[in-house]
C-alpha cells in the first residue's frame, strides 16, 4: 500500500507563509488526484484543496481561497501546498491523500493518507 509523506510544517506568525510538500514513491502517484486536508484539535478532518492528476483541475475550501495554492510536479512525485496570509484558524495537522479519478472533497473518497504535519499559526 502506497503511503504519502507530508513535510514542511512548523510554527509561523499570523500573516506569514508556509509551504507543505506531499511525496510518494512509485510511478502510479502521478495518475491520482491529490488532496490536502486538515484537522484541528476537537474538530473533524476537513477538506483544504485538491488537484487533478494532470493539474488541469483544482478546488479549494472557501476558507482558504485566495490564500492557498496547490500545485504538483509529477516528475518529482510531489504535490505542494503554498499557504500565505496564515491565520490562527489555520492551525491544524495537515494531511495529504490520493484519489483515483476526478477531484473530490470528501475524506472518505481518499486513500493512502500520510501521517500529517503540524502547522501552528501564532497571533
């Protein structure tokens, strides 16, 4: 079973930026849509952003539109999430996962979840 690995989290001040990366081994990674999700303490896991296998389609949660950008480099088997203008409300563990077929937003449609990376935004 392929597992994805997130990196790039950390502590940042409000208004700052962080770039997360999701990596996987194997050529099949490039055939899947990849999504980013987050989970804050005491809350359910929520959708953040998703990108199709060929970068032709992206979708964002309303709460991050205009601030976050998802991109991928299939030659490097990597999907990045650039997060700008961070707010304390963005504090969460961020996960990436893959989905066969069209982009989606429901966590239950995704597989091969990574272990997550913590992003903490201080006010």
